[in-house]
C-alpha cells in the first residue's frame, strides 16, 4: 500500500521557520528498521509515523538515529496533517497512543493545543563536562527524566551561546533565560547531540520542562515562549497541574508518496 510522507514546519505560521518534521501516514504498523531508514533519509530532527487505532492513531517518532518517547513538534505536525487532509474532523479531539503515554490534540482558534505530561526539573549539581561545554555561567542547573535544564543570566547569553558540541556528545540540554522582549516570558535553545541532534530548531517536549520551571519563577500558569534557534519558533505554554498544554501553528511545505 502506498504511504504518504509530508514535510511540515511546526511552531510557526510561515514556511521555512519553526521546526521541520516528517509525517508518514500508514494504513498499518510498519517494521521498525523501515521507519528508522525513512527517518534517516528525511534527516530531520524527528519523523512521525501514524497508523489507525480503535479510538485515534498510534504514533511513533524517530530521529535520524534512534526512536524517542516524546516529541512535541512532530505531534503538532501530525495533528496538522490529519486535519488538513480531512482524515479527521477539524473540530474533533485527536487521540494519539505513544510510548510517552496518551496524548491529545485539539483545535483552538487556528492554533493546535497539545496535552502533554509535565516534566519539571529538580536541582542537580552540574557535571563538569556540561559546564565546560556550555562555556557560560549558570543561574540554575536542573534535570528531569530526559534532559538537563540550565538557566543563563540573560536572553543575550542564550542567543549568543556557542557550545562545544563535541563535549556535549553525551547530553541533552535545554538552555533558557527570561526574555527581554515584552512579547515573551522566556527564551530557550535545545541541544541534543546524545540523540543525533546538535541543535533542535523548536522543541515542544522541552517546554514540558520549561513550563513548570518558569511557572514557579514568574508565578504565571500561562506563558509565551520563543525558541531562539536560527529558524526560531513560538510556543504558547499553559501549565495545568501535572499536564502541560502546548499550543502552536504548522505549515505544510511539501508531500510525497513512498511505495
């Protein structure tokens, strides 16, 4: 059966910004090595693979080198494609069954709202290699189940950071600071060479950590975030107890067919 493959820019309202993701729509489950090969061929930070479940869709995400348990921007891209192609009612809640748990996506005035688990950081002692690799003084160092979180002293420090990627080889690290722009509450960047991504353009799952952290720092449950990569992207973050709602837009760039 032919499979459709889409290239989607997530967390942006315009093409060639935000975070590009692959979305592959399948009629049934496919072999893991085939999905990994497609993700490597796409060479994007993540490619999503979808096939029907009884009450929604099964969803898996692959980087060019490994499968991951949680990915925000490829989930956003998947919800966008399902609506744009008419595979689901635009007003319906989409249910995704994933290795990271049950996820939901809803339309909210042209934005897509994703319901993700909160992954707050806890304070840790920074590994010496991480400090050396970043080369910038930290205000706070924490970690959760997947990544380190490092707050720097300013937005400018985040934007001008030039980490030593070779030294970061074993790490996944979110770097953040309070925003100097009134439009945003905080900025961030995400480096994940441990899973084959030197720097991710816009990382939805990182905001499952950033949301609870900045909620405590700013005493706000609704936050506007900007990921300050070269492409850049916007994420609305709503902290709801042990869940984090991530809101973003997406644009289809092109589609193809795999036989």
